C-alpha cells in the first residue's frame, strides 16, 4: 500500500442550481459538462486534468456538505496564472483579485462562482528555491 499513488482529488462543489452553475463553469471558466444535471442532483465537469462535481442541496443533504468551498488550482508557472487570469477576465468570470506575489511564496488570484465558492489559482514560486536550499544544506555547503 505504501507505494500507491493517488489520482487528483475531485472536490464536490455545493451549488443551488446545477444547470445555471454548469453553464457558468462552461461559459466563464472553460469547463466541459461531462455528465449529470439537476435531475440527478450531481454533475461532473472537467477542464484538462481538473475534475469537479457540482452538487445541489438535495444531493448534499445525505452527506452534510455545506458551502461555500475553497479549491486551490496549482498551475505550472506565473505565466500560466497570468494567461488564465486574462482568459477569465475576457469571459467575465467573477474575479475577486488580480494576480500578485504573496509573502508566503505564492503568485495567485481568486475567482468566485455563482454560489460564492472560491478558487485560488496559484503558482508556488518558492518551492524550487526551497529545493535548492535543501540540496545545498544536505551537501553541507553555505546557504
């Protein structure tokens, strides 16, 4: 069991109306509706390797899931963060902040969906720097 790799998790996003939420995710955020809808109470959406479930109140009753939620989207570069911000700006997504470098080492911005669920889109620009420092420390060199 110790060597088992996990796939990316699939968050369940609480929404009031799956049809409206799915349309927003498609039109403003570039996701695809893969399956489901209001009649099921659950829908699967995706964009590349990112998968999400949209769940209405009736579906969430049995699981006690409440919202709004916060989901982090880890991109590969500052450029990717900027490109997504520009694309979502052009599609009239509900942007809450502009991309900026934070003191905790993330370059990030925040966007909200129709139900107030938040997505923090980020690039961790300090991890490569920390990896170099750890390598140097392990070699016994001055940092």
